[in-house]
C-alpha cells in the first residue's frame, strides 16, 4: 500500500507532461485565418509551401505557427496634406486590403505581422500627399474628389505590388479645408452659379426677341404679298361673290347690280 503513492506520482507527472506535449503540438486555425509555420531546427519560416489552412494541425512542440487574418479588412486614416499652393488640407480615407495568402510565408519573413504599420499605412500617406499636392483647394472641394481617390489608389497599389499585400480599394470619405478657404470657395461657386443663371436668362430673352422678329417679319411679308396680289378686278369679283351669297338669304332686300360708283352691287334695304 505504501508503494502505490510512489508509483502513482511518476505516472501522474507523465500524464501531465503528455497533455502539455499534445497541447504544444496542436494548432487550431480559425475561420478566415491562415498559419505560417516556423521551424526552429528546420530552416526557419516555411516559404516554399502553402500556408496552413483552417482546422486542427499537428506540429512539433519546438516549432511555432504565426496566425494571420485573411479576410478583407479596412484601414481608416486621417491625414494632413498640402495642396498645390501650400494650404493645409485634412484628408479622411479608408483602405480595404488583405494579405496575399499564397505568399504569406514571404510576407511574414520579409515584413512581419505588423505589415500594415510598416508598409501599407506609410504608402497610403505618401501617395495621398503626392496626389493632393497636384490640386488646388477649389479642385479638392468640388470637382476632383473622384480623380484624387482613383490616383491615390493607383499609386498605392503600384508601390505595394511586390509586398505581398492585396489592395482592393481606397475611398476618400472627406476633404476638410480651412474655414476661410472653404467660405471663399462657396462664395465663388455661388457667384458662378448666379452668373450662369443670368447668362441663361439673357440667352433666353435674346432667343425670344429673335423669334418675335422672325414672326413679325413673316407677317409683314405675308401682308405685302397679299396687298400686291389684290387689284380692282379681284376686289370686284370678291364683292360680287359676297353679294350673291347675301341674295340667297331668306331675308327680303333690294339688290341693284352695278349701281355703285365702282360698279359694285348695292343693297338698298331688307327686313326679316
């Protein structure tokens, strides 16, 4: 009976050590993650094999696995940049990115887990300063925001193309100008709008005046043609036609043909 505790203690220690060994030898990679294996006695970071996928993995207890999130992530940054004329501009941008899973081992070996702070963020800042420096505050405030966004994205993507980082998009959410500059730009834009409205009304008035002149000229030409086409014979014929129509009326009247000074019929009277 006294020997049982002496035998049980080593067994208990062995079980504990076995549990620790198993725990050290298993790695679970969660959904949306991948693992980079580091072999302490086998050449360091594994770069010639795919990253470890989701699930349970058995590794030697002296090796280590570095876990990376492979889902698309967002990075928001507020930056102070200078316009083309040296004014301080505040830029609020968001980048969507993810690590390049097929080269995750190289990313870990050459850059490290903090690749966002080491590579991506400084590159976005540099590209933003370069792009914004090409534009005036007025362009930044009004017409060029989409162009600036596209240029920052293209410049950033070009720089990190060989850094094992996938950049999906960069969105410029806000551009903040100094209040005095912003107010001046708004006043200028308002004046330009009013000027455009005035020019529109002026052009409309000119077109209406032109239309009226054309219409008046047309009426004048028509009257002139009509007056030239009317002679005494035509007027007499028209008068005779009108008199004949009146004679067909049931009302009593006396019509004297050719009694007028100009040879036109005379209507002497009539009653119902």
